[in-house]
């Protein structure tokens, strides 16, 4: 009855990619500025792509080596290896497309600021950033849906969920390189440019006489666009696949059947549709950029809350609609973390004002105040995530026996249902920052830099919001993936200080989910009816 859900998810993923293509087409129709502005933009673009080329060559060697290892050491290893390579390629493609879009948007944003069109500058910057957001979620959901349709629907393999996990592993491999590599580069270039320019020579930030300025602007893209995009790509993939794995066996499969496996795909598709609608709000409220982005985030979450209820009802039926609370808790934790981040990073509230006051008395008080505000800002977010996971476990356990772990896994995908908007808000910071750098290096009038600085100030706040969101989502995704591992390995508990636990995570005998399914009923006569792939091998 719900066999159409994976196909709908596939269609929505395609829609997300098409929407990203439409956005970049609209952006590219705008003027990119003077010849000098275009030259600087090309230098930033060439530098970013050059960095990405070197990084991707290193990633390719790692991916090929791991794929060979998977192919020869796991049951159905060649299938896992295919999913692994597919996941890595999808993440790499998202990073490259997003980087190409943002490095072409920066000069067009600066040109709008030069023409005193603040609304146009903000709109172009956000649209260019949204290309990354919708390409990330579109390619992620497309890959998961294709893997599910091939291995679960077409081939009907007992351990299809284990095979699909290879896609998540591929995304994680790329995220490891992109996040760490891009982060090191962007901070190294940023600090180096400031030391060489402001400290040693006493020249302004982004002064064209400082050759490190180009590297600084390149770093904004490779760190906050490619790096953060790969990070959230991984989190979205893991948060979607983990409940699929948990629902593939044990008491969850007995209670929900394959409906529990397709629910995450439906939630992901619904979230994409909600963020597409919410992104249209930004254009109507461009006069106040910070408010526009935050309201768009909140609107996408509110729409997802409503849509997710009907998705759970339609897929699982009224009897199991209580699982919806897990999604609601995840969405609430995500919005709560965003609001806390905004409070501690926006110039409208006391923390930033206290930082400004501390700066009047010297660098020492600024550092002390900054550390104090930064540390205190994490407390409420940690509590929110802990409460969301705990309450989700309790409420899901009441829906059906053994549903607690499944409920916890849904918290993560609930939080990440608006990933497209989160990535867009983060990439916007890089675009606005680059626009300011281009305005300064091109020698545009001071008032132009004042306009780009206003956009950049908003970008700094949104970047902080999205980073807090990403860290919280990664924590929940990790919990969900750990629960999926316990399910696959048939463990009642995990001793984290036992070295055999960590080694066993990659052990061949702990991999196939068919063992757990056989023990818990899926591999019985009824479970085998109408399915292909043969009987599971029980060790």
C-alpha cells in the first residue's frame, strides 16, 4: 500500500536538484560587476577549485582503497562497495556544485551593493547559497532512494539495510576530509591574512596589497561551503539510514514491517518540500536580512511539523502515530539550538554587547569574556538534545514494545528535515563575506563596503546558528547510528572501554542484518514469502 513512497522520495530529490539548477540560472543572469571585480572573483573561484581538486584527489585514493577492502571482507561486499563509492561521489558532487555556485555569486552580490540595491544583493546572495543547500539534500535523498529501490525493492535482499549503510560510510569518508581539510585551510588563511596585513603592515582587512586576502576568501568557501556542506550531507544521510537499519529487524520490523523502513524517506522528502516553500519567503522580506533568514528557518520547521504528522499518519497508520512525537522533539531541539545560537551571536542581544564592552578595556578582557560567553552558550543546547533523546525513547516505547530506539533515531531526522535551509544559511555567510572582500579589493567606494558589511554581519550570525545546529544534528545522528549498530550486531549493551567492541564494529560476522532478522522473525517462513536472496546464513 505504501510501496509508492520510495518513488515519491526519488521524485522529490529530483525536484530539489531542479530547484537548485533554477536558482543558479537566475543568479547567473545578473551582472557580475566591473572588469576588476570579475578578475578578483575569478581568482577566488580558481583558488577554490584548485584546492578542491587537490583534496578530491586525496579523497579518491582513500575511497578506492576502502572500497576494495569492503568488497573482499564483507558479505555482499561488492554491493556495499558500490553504495560506498556512490555515497562518496554524491557528497563530492554536492561540494563541487555548491562551491561553483557561491564563487560565482559573490561578485554579483557586490555589484548589487555597488548599485545601492540592498534587497537585490541579499536576495542574490541567498539564492546562490541555496544552490548548495538544495543540491546537498537532493543528492543525498536521491542516493538513499536509489539504493533502497535497488537492494530492498528490486533484489529483496535480507541484509539490504546493511548494504545501504555503505552509502552513509561513503558520505562520512568525504566529510572527514572536507570538514577537517577545509576547516584547517580557512582558519590558517584567515589568521595568516590578518597577521600579515593588520598586525605587521597596519593595512585594512581585505586590502588588495595583501596577497593572503585571496586565500582568505578562498578559505571561506572551502570551509563553510564545501566543508560544512559535506558535514551536513553526512548527517542527513546517517539520520535517514539509521532508522532504516533499526526498522529492518527485531521488534520494530515485527510491529511496523517495511513501513518503518520507508518512513525516513517520506520525512526527508516532506522536509525538502517545506524548505522550498519557506525559501520563497526570503525574497518577500529582504529589507531585514537577519530576520528574513531566521523566519525562513522557523517557517520551514513549522511546515515540517505539520507535514510530518500527516506523513506518519499516512505511512504508519493511526495506531502508531505516537511515533510522531519523536520527530516533533527533534524539530523542537533544532529550532531551540538555532535560537540559542542567535541569542549568543547576534548584535541585538546582550552577549555580543557585553563582548563589545569588554573590548574597550583590551584584548585580555575580550578573550576572557568571549570564552565565558562561548562556554555558557552550549549548556542549554546540550540539555535540549539530551531531553529530546530521552523523552523520544519513553514516548516511542509506549507506542509498541521495542520502539524506544527507533524513536531516538527519528529525533535526528526530525531535526535534519530542514537541512536545505540550514546549509543555505551557512553558505550565505561565505557569499556575503566574499562580496565584502571583492568590494574592498576592487577599490569600490566606502559606502559600498558599508553595505556589504551589513550583509556580512548577518552572515556571521547565520553561520554561528547553522554550526550549532550542525553539531547538535551530528550528535543525534551518532546516537542513531550507534543504536543501528547494536541492532545489526544483536547487542543488548555496548561496553565502550572494551577494545573488542570497536574492533568488532568492522568484523564480518557482526555485519549482516540477516542474522538479527532471522532471530526476530523476519527470516521465518512468513518473512521469506515473496522475497528473493535465499536463506540467511546463521553463524
